[in-house]
C-alpha cells in the first residue's frame, strides 16, 4: 500500500513540476516533446557557456525552431 501511495505522489509531482533548463539532467530534458539525446546534450553544452534565462535563448541552436521552443516553454520555468 505504501508503494502505491508513493507512486501516486511521485506521479503527481512530475505532472506539476516544471523543468529548470539550467539544472535539468539529460533524462529530464528528454522528457520534453521533440528533445532527444542529441538536443539534450546541445542544451547541456549551451548552458555551460551561458545561463539560460528563457526558452527563446535556445533559438540559435541548430534544430531549435519555433515549434520546439513552444514545447520547451510549456515544460520549463523561466528565470525571472
């Protein structure tokens, strides 16, 4: 019973949690629609050079168009 309860709590946390582009793991980034291993690595490399303040900061990366940026914006929390 405790395992089921814990599983439900964890599932709800993932539903309402937003991803921080500056600290998310590769696996967390890959949960965003349209981001696979290669694009997750691109984000990680990018953030080593500069802080990501908003999803639009990634527009300069190859393969990051308006549609993908919208997907990212739906999943991340912007820095204010």
